[in-house]
């Protein structure tokens, strides 16, 4: 009877409760609810997975990418690479579009914050490869795409898209008049 109860408990354990920390070499960031996680997955276009809008090559770098985890079929959202800025992981995963990869990084799941399967990719490699690729190429890719945005300061202060949004809608996204009132009140 004990064996039957133990077997039932094992089968009843939710797949989401799996521990993917084994063999992870991820560096901690000391974020709330972070847990090291190393797993295999297929790199997918999130919009393709969720809505069936599937351009070739995962949108050629213009789409957000996801990780369809092999162990349980869970769609994981990799929203950050290993760089200090929260710049996303699509640049790191794009070369692996549609391929089986192994990733190592930090998983954030916190029911109190309503956060589930948010992933910070630190390294990635094709399944079967021995060498890892560090997930730290975003700022280099940005600089290559924006050669006229050279200068001092962080990338987002020089980004033509960001500056275009600010020019059009102000810093708060509510128009220049609201920005002026806010700045006068707060600064």
C-alpha cells in the first residue's frame, strides 16, 4: 500500500514543479524567486506559437522568441540575456531558430507576483554541442545596427527608435505638455 501511495504522489506531482537546477552553472543575480535552471528546448517564435503567425526564420530578428521546453512542453519566456541591462534574449536565440538547444540561466517563478517561467538566458548551445555560447551579444548587435548612434552614455539615450518615441509622445508617453508639468512638479 505504501508503494502505491508513493507512486500516486509521484504521478500527481505537477510537471511545473520539476527541478531544472541540476548541473546549472548559472550565476545568481539575487533577484526575487530566481532559481538556476538548465534544460533543453526548441527555440520558437512566440507569436507563431501563440497565434499561428509564423514568418520564416522566426521573423529574422524582428520577433520575440521563446523556449518550448523538451521535458514538459512548457513555453518559457526568455526575457533577458546575461548582460547587466535588461535587453532581452532574442538576439542570443535568433541563430538557433527552430533548433533544439540547451540553455543555462535563471528561472523566475513566483505565484505571489503572478510570474511564471520567466527566464534569464546566460549561455546557450545546440543539443549535442560541447561548447557554450555566452548570451551577451545584444549591445554589440545594437551597435552594429545603429552605427550613427555613436557617443557617450547608455545605448537607450542614443537609440533612434527610443528618441523617436520620446519626440512624438514625450518621456512619459503622454505628450510634451504632460512631461513639462511633471518635470516642473517633480524637479
